[in-house]
């Protein structure tokens, strides 16, 4: 991974991890796939390596990312899914040539076409989004409690009450802010 770019936020769910390539959406937004090469890096880390990526394919990837975010946010809020987001997700899902394969360890992996292209990888991400938004997997969509983040994430915790998209970033930031606010409050009340 390139040192000049922020680290990727990797999660257990492909589609919501992909939406995490743009973080702090309601604060100082952080774009984690600013270049075609950076998108290729993210896809490789997630087992979807591609041979090349154009600027147009990066634009398509970002359009899919924002469509997944919009649809997942609507689903988490139990609102109607945005028609344009559904259209983009469905189109990307149908465009690719990827196949689910079974590994010797009994796990499912995705195999892209022999001339792996970005559209094949995006079809896998779109299919994953469809699976979670349609409620086919055990878990629930939720929104990060951080007011600057509000990322959609897929909560697979036993109680389904997770608050943060990532405890190591948003959760820790919010806990630190609460701790410092309490310290300031306590020191001003003792004066």
C-alpha cells in the first residue's frame, strides 16, 4: 500500500468495507481510493485483484460505493431504498463475470474472469451489497454513532447493538471525547 495515502479500513463485510473507502462523510471527508492504482490496491487486499484500472472505472467504483452507502443507509433507517442507487447496484451486479468457488478449507471465494477487470470486481461488491440490504445474511445494517462518520455497517454482534463502524477509529474517538468532556466538567465544578 502507498504510504502517501490513508490506511484502508478493512472490515468483515465486503460491501460496507467498500463504502468505508470514503470516511468521515459528515466531517473532514477522507478519500481512501483517490487514484485508479489505489482502487486496485483495495481490490487486491480484498481478494479481488484486477489487471488494470482506468479513471472511468474509478468513477464507476465511486458511483457504486455511494449507491451502496445510500441504499444501506436507507435500509438501516428503514426508509425506502433510493431508486437510482438500486439501479446502479443492480447494473454493477449484472455486468461482471465472477464466480463463487469453494476452497479446500470449505470457504467461499470469488474468482474473477481470466482477464480480470474492475467491472468483475465491482459485480462481486454489488452482489454482496444486495445480500446484506435484502436481509439474506444474519446481521443488521446500522449507522455509526459518530456524528462526523455516520457510515453504514453490518452488525453481526450477538446483541445487534454495536454503535460504531469501527471501534478502533470512531469508537475510540468518541470515548476520548467523552472522557475529556467529563474531565473538563469535573475540573470546572471543583473550582
